[in-house]
């Protein structure tokens, strides 16, 4: 079912008005945290709520926060010389990943444009619990309206005392800066994002150490997706039990899905976890466009998996999708009808990953190029349809072997997932 937990304000209040946000209960959650004597219970509630990262990795948010909070006392500063002086006073950092460069994903843009104060409140609550005084929003450069809305919101919050010094109490200071990306898909990866904020080339770091131990500027860092931060005020106020009343036992809460492609009502919909994909497509998105038939669904974006038409009754939960060999990923649902040549889609995906590979590790740098070359040989360089007899078995095996090498040996998620969609289309015989 469609719900409104974190999208309740969208289209209903003026996103540029702090007073409008306050009238809907805004900043009550932050005030409750700042006035509390037992702060550990808020992190425990976040863990009990079962919220996991909404950017694609699905790491438990409460566990991440707890790890960063525990790591902070064990890291006396001695800051490297290259760390700017204005950032040295923060014992840890809060980072919002708003790069949103995954294909078919636009939920974070909708949240930032329609309810920016909710995201900033979530970041500020996290900062208070983690003793952080500096936060960053790494924003996709093409999101001009989101940049305007966030910039305005930060200016208003500073003027009204919700950012800066003495936020609800004398000993709490926190401020947020925006860093704009320059179109690099790799900078959606958290450690490449850190490198970019630090003024370096956007390339992933080897792990460990993990960001909760040594992240931005080599300090403990909590980095969450926009949608993840937007959930924090609700859980802080309502508690874990209220959050778990929605969704499934293993996938509690809600999720914003981005439906695009051959549907009559494309858009971003907040659904209860476990909602059948069929309901999203036929009821929320209005079904397919007249005169077309469903050919395939790409779920999770370019790094996701294809589903067959007979798989649309799958519940949209982590366990439901895992059971059929797919993942939720970024929440993108791209609907492809029978008028589309799927080989052409696979070629574009292969070109995308070849172009976006940062080149730091050879399995990804070379593997994405080889993947594209194999597909170009199969289609003779253009998007023609193939008959089953046209596909040499050795080329298909080479495609699978190449994908396995990238998945098992690449440094970061880009190379590890670059073959997901292509191999899922082949293995499910959506292309033959």
C-alpha cells in the first residue's frame, strides 16, 4: 500500500517555509533529543526499528551510528596537515549522500525539493548523538532546484538558531555545508565521495578501515542516503514499534520507489515494504501504456536486475527480492514494454559502466571494456534483435566469466555490480 511517513509534507506545505515545517511537528524530534538525559536510547531505538540504508547497500543504520559513536572517543585528533583549519574541531562528521546518480532513481531529488528541512533535521539529530559539529551534503550537480532549496533552508536555519551555535542548548553547535558533484557516478560510492569532498580525485578507498572508523578527513564518519536521514525524525518521535507496524518483520518501514518507463503514471511512491510489485505497477503507476505488453522490469537501476513478466507478483521487500535473485538497490523500477529492443538496453548499460569506471582497479577498468566488446560483437555494433542461433555459446560463457571476475575482484560496488543487469537478462532468457 502507498503510505505517507516521510513524504507526508510533499505537495502539502511550502518547502521554502520553516514555519510551515514547524507547524507539522518539525524539529520536535531534535528538541526531544537535545533535552534528553539518556542519549543511548535513541540509538537503540534506531537499531530496533530495523531501518537500513536506502541508497542501495542496505546496511543497518542504527548499527552504523553505534559504530561511529563508539569509535569517536578512541581517535584523538592529530589532524593531517592537509585538513582545513575550519574542520579540525569536529570529532566526527555527518555526511548526506545526495549524489543520486543511479539510473532511474529520483526519490532523493523529490525529497530535497519538496521537504528539505526534514533531511536537515535528520542530519542534526545524528550530529548531536555523534558529537559532530560539521556536516556535508554531497549533492548531484545537475539538481539545481534541490540546491536552491537546500541553500535557502540552511540560510533560514542559521538565522533562526536551528544551525550554528547553541542549538537548543549551550553546548551543541553544528553546521552543514553543500558540496556539488560534477557528474561522476563513482562518487556515489561513499569513500570516493569522501575523496571528492577532500579535493582529491573521486576514487574508492580500500576497506577496512571503514567510514565509521576512518572516513572523511580520517575521522569517524556517519554517511547516509537522503531517504535514510529523512526517516530519522519519524523514528525519533514515534519510536521503533510505530515504525515496525509497517512493512514486514525482516523489512520494516516504508520505501520510496521510482517508477519510470512504459507506465501511464511514472513517479515516486512511498510504499509499505512487502507491497507486491504488481500493485505498484497496475494501481499506483496506472498500468502499461495502451497498446503495449510488458517485456521486462529493471529493478535497482543500472546495477540492478531484470525481472520477467511472470515475476511481478514478488513482494517488494529485501527477502522477497532476494528469493528470486534480485535486490532492491536504489528503489528504481524501470518498466520496459515489447516495443523496446532489449539488446539495445544492454548495450547502453555496458557503455555506461565502461564510461563511468574510475579505472583505479583493473578488474573493473578492463572488465567493463571487455563486457561492452562482447555485447558489440553479439549485436554487430548496433541494436538489432538476435535469434537464439545467432549467439555463440563461447561468447555467452565469456560474458559470464568476465562478470564473475568483476564481481569477485573489483575494489568497489561499481565493478562488483556492473554485470548484474546484463547477466540477469541473459540468464532469464529475456534476450536470446
